[in-house]
C-alpha cells in the first residue's frame, strides 16, 4: 500500500499527477527529543559538516553524461535530457570503502558564459520519489529556471535506478490491499502487525546492507558530493514536501555551502511520528472541508457522510468494473489523491457520487493512481523506498496500546482520516529490522545564506504551520517565509503568478523577499 500516512513527500509527484491526469515496537514518544541529523548510525559527527572527507577518487570523478534510457516504471525522456551515474560511499563513516551508484538526470542551461549560475538540484519528495523520472516529465514547469541553471535531479539511494528496493511482489501488494488498516478485532490487529513485520523482512532481504545506509542524512551527504563533482561552489536546491526536510538537514550539515535554496510544501521539523500524523489529520480534514464547502455542502455534515461510507466499506467493500473490490483503505486513498490539487476536486465529486450508488470503480482508479499501480496490475517501488528511508530516519515506534489510547483524539481531529493515521503510527515501522536514527531531524543552520520557505495555507499533506516552524528551526536570518493563500500540495506548481515571480526572482537574481510576504 502506498504511504500517505506520512505523505511528507510522495506529495510532490502526487500533486503533479493529480493535476496532470530499530527494530521492535518501542516507546511512543511525542517527538520533542531531538538528535542532530548528523549523529546517525553512519558514523557522522553532530558537528555541522563534520565527516570523514571522501577520497579524491570520488570527489574527482568525471560524470559521463549520455542519452537517458527508459525503465519498466518510466518512459524515456526526450533528447533535451541527459543521464549519468555518481559513485558515492555506501557507508559515509567509511568513505573509502564500498560504493553505490546514484542515478542522475539533467537538462543543460540555456545560458552561456557568465550568465550560467551552475546547477539547481531538485528533490520531489516521498521519501522515495524518483527525480530521474519526475523532473523530465514535468520539466516545462521549471523551464524559466533554465535561464541560469542546469536542472539536475537524482534517484536517492534505495530509490528507482539508485539501488532501488522492491520489498514484495505485485501479487503480495494486491493481497495486502484486503487487510483492514484500522483493525477492529484482535484477529485484524494481528494481521495488521504481521503484515508490517513481513514487509520489513522483505525490505531487509531486498536491500541487504543498504537498509542501514539509506537515511536522509546519507542522502544529504550524497548531495554535497554531487555539488562538488558538478563543480559548484554553492548548493542551489529546490526541495518539495519531504524534499524540504532533506534540504533542512543539508543546511544543518553544510551551512557554509548553502547557496539559493527553496523549500516548498514545508515539513514540520519539530513533529515526531505522532505529531506528524496529527498534523496530517488536520491538514487533510481542512482540505476536505474546503472541498465540501466549494460544492455548497456543509463540511461537518459532508464529512460525517463520508465517514459513514468508509465505515460501511469496512465490512462490505464495493465492486469495481475490473473485478476488484474497493476496500475502506483504498477508498480513503482515493479520497486523498484529489485533495492534493484543487483542479482535481471535480474527480472526487464524481467518484464519491458513484460510490454512494454502489460503484467503487472511480475511487479505486484514484487510489491506483496514488499507489502507482498500472492497468496490468504492476506497482512501482516508491512506497517501498519511502518506508526504507522513513523507518531508518525515525526511531519512534508507537505501540498498539498507545495508539488505542489516542484514537479518540485523532477522531476528534478528523472523523474521516483520524483512525487510519492513528493506526499508521503504530504499523508503519513496526518490528523494523533496523533501528531509527532520530525523533525529529536537526535543521538548525546558523550562518547559512537566506533560505526561502513557501507555505500554502490549504496544503493537506504538509500543513502551513510547518513552514513557520521550519523557519524558526533554521535560525534567525536564515528562514524567510513566503505564504500563499491557496489550496493543494505545494505552491510553485500551482500556477500562481505571485509565487512564481517571487521564487524566480530569488533563484535567478538572488532577490530575497521580505520575511512574511503573502501571495493570495
């Protein structure tokens, strides 16, 4: 099942899609304790930027750019795009040891000579989203930035073409869709947690040693190696959703290397596993309320009707045209996807209307879109990578007992999404084979150049409040907040002229807006 319980990021690709188509169960901490993003099991120091320097064989490597090739999960991009492979240490505490390959993609800048500012790296979120497939697919959205930059993205370690991990077969993924992810009986609860254990074992078998070296901190260090190999003195970066967390961790580790960094759809760096789930419950419920109000329906009444529909599906899934069944969890995922973009709200109206008449086809189609399932029944691997990365990052392991005590609180926050998000905190990293690294990421970046944060007041997956908290955590004079009063996940891709011109002015000309600027 694709992860939306911690949709800090698959969000970016999901929003574009919507508009275009360790170990063991430990304590259930609240996430207030902080461990520096650098002090992970990779052997890195908590001092910003401190690590064993990579050898010259890595820093001096020459990238061999050539024509990109398609994969089973992505089409071949056009000739404007080139691909290459970066070698980076498997274990950053032993940078002269074994290496892994990181897949890269770029489009060269249209500028020449002194007008070229270097490379602009992109991460579209997840964690687990493929930059190699996403950037070419939506490159026109960022075309203006090619005036000064080579546009560059990559598949982070454990993702896609970069040692990508597949933890279970398509058949097993589809079988797991029949599980109850809001268990009501002891038997359903046992099946729920057994599935989590089985998924972790599958990831351990598929990833091998990489399972312990696929953290956000590892990827941030890969980014800095890439910056050096590309020949850039400073890191210029555009991170969306989970990509904002990655950007914050990078800034903490390498504050002196920060150039022009934009973080859009900002993750709350102060929220632990439970706090993040509660934030998302508020965010998705807020977006659902706005959607219902746009249809002329009372949000409270409409939410209750949707909650009742989901309750009925818990015991009696609806048939769909392809012979499959629309379960409660698939229906919820189908509701979530169009909330990522206001342009997709009409598809939610049609799907809900059909479901109320007994046809689950349209909601199931929406769920398949988010779950990266094609018409032949093949699933992509982004959800696998997402779990590998997030469970290595997050050391909190809320228990079933703690979750049950919180159910009423989650239901008060959201009658539609609360139950699922509460249980998700207990099941996502249950019995994970590798211990997590921190409660919340360290993103303080004293001395870094100004970083532009873009917060959207109607963002469902990364609620607006997180942008202000990220600004505070980055430090005085570093985090600069731009607010957009809009709907959907992210702001730059919304088409709003005010947001686009402000971000472009910052990236292309270095114009830092006043902290607190509002686009409406």
